[in-house]
């Protein structure tokens, strides 16, 4: 599961002003699909589906109490399952889309809220999601993914929330709480596995990718040794099972011959 936070820019992801540009971009796929007679997914939040873009813009742009002109007003999040994960979420695009919305509502947003360490729940987060079914510059057959627009302020329009802050669960100083993105990625991954009963291999998990990208040489070697031992143990278990099956089949054949 790939979860990303696109950095603010002067273009589509400019979050110092209105969310209109990003909301418009998130609808770009709809016209192509409608022309082909393929169903589309509207915006959704924690409880509702098929929300109009105008409502999204109004809610996000109106939830900016006490923010300065140059402050971030919202953040974008990408949630992109692998092909294997998508296969677990459903056989059709519609099944996968429904599964994605369930995952966002039951795992991503609750974990996002919890990660601020401010006693927040999913109900405190103002967000809107939009599912896309294709991905530029990808050769994968399955490309469904989800874009989220998350307000900088909570539902009460009182608390400032930033997932890009570098503080992590601080107890003292001007900033209390913080945000641990690494912890979010791990919890979101575990939540996915539990929600969809997904058998994740060691080489698929966040720890593996993070260690191979950012870990020291000794940490990378240690992790690869763990994977080798695990795969060897699984192979031995499979071989033992095959051997036992052969013994059982031989005995069964002998019993038939004797009778």
C-alpha cells in the first residue's frame, strides 16, 4: 500500500488558497469515462457518497478559521494499492471502489486522526475522497487509487492539523502532539490486512521498503537474512507436508490392493 502526501506547489497542489483547482483536477477522469459509458464515482466523505464538487469546495474553503493568507488550507493524500492488494479488494472496478471507500473510512481516516496524538477520532476530520480508475505512466492492469482532500482545520474549525509537521508526539513546547507518518503507514498497512484478510509477505510490507530505501547496510542485510530464513522454513514445511501426503496416499493404495 502506497500512501503519499504530495508537497504543496504553485499548481494543482497549491493549498494556500482555494481547493477549487484540486477539486477540478480530481474530476478530470469522469468526462472520459462518461463518454465511454463507464460509471464514475463522485466525491465521498466519512458517511456520504456522490457529493457534488461544489459542496466539497464550499466545505473545505469555508473551514479556515484563524488561518493566515499564506497558511496551508488543506492537504492532499494519495492512497494507492498494489495490483495484488486490489485483487483482494474485489473482482470488478465497482467492488474495488466500494472496498476502497470502506478502507478509507474504517482505517485511513481513523489512523490519520489518531496520529496527531490530540485525542481526535475520524469524526473530527473534515475530508473528501475521489476515486480514480487509471494512473498515468503506469503499465499495471489494475490502477484504481484514491485522492483525499483533507482540511487543515478539524470539523469544529478550531484545531490546526498538519500531517507534514516534523514533530512527533511532543509533550512540551509550542506544538503539542505532532504527526508520525511512518507510524501512519504501518498502521494503515496492518489495518488493510485485517480488513481484507490479506496475507502480506515480508517483501511487501512497509518495514521492508523503508529499510531497503533508508536503512543502513547492516539493517538491510539483517532484514534480508530474516526473509531468507522465513522462506526456507516455509519451504521445509511445504516439503514435509508433501512427504506426509505421499505416505498417506501410498497407505491408501495398499489398503485398496489388499481388499
